[in-house]
């Protein structure tokens, strides 16, 4: 027999799946627009080390990891939250970003893991 908590959890899961199915296209458009907006900001700023300005090569680097609230890859966040997070970052190209982390003593696999989950 299911507990009240299990029943509520199942209801939450069904509601979330229903919402996701009903809003999948709308959500995809919003995420694409947010990515485009962030890419424009990166291209405009360019790499703060070498000046590269192709957004596909650019990452957000949190200058102080302790101030980091979330990963910039989380495009489901509001633009207000994302813009506030960009203020804690500098734009670096992938090469300069890796060199910076390497100089901080991180090994290549740690840097790659951080980049996948972070910027
Ligand atoms: Zn660079």
C-alpha cells in the first residue's frame, strides 16, 4: 500500500511530465533564444585574454568559484538570474580557459569535467 508521500510524489511526477509534454516546443524555443542571447554577449565581450570572438569557442569563467550560484549552461534559468551570473564571470576562449585552469594545477580530465558541468 502506497503512503501519502508516495502518492504525492507520483502526482508531482505525472504533473511534471504532463507540463513538459504540453510545453516542450515552447521550452525549446525559450532555451534556444536564451542560448542565442548569451552567445551574443560572449561574442561582444570576446576572450579577455586573446580577443577571440567566435561564440562557439567562448566560455564563461567564474572568477571567484565561491560566488558561483549555478553553472552558465543552465539555460532554463531566468534572464535576470543569468545576467547576474555573467557579472561574476569573464569570457575566455576554450584554449585560454584550459590554460588558466591548468596553471591553477587542474589536470586536463578535471578541466574537461568542470567545463561539461560548469560553463
Ligand atoms: Zn583566448
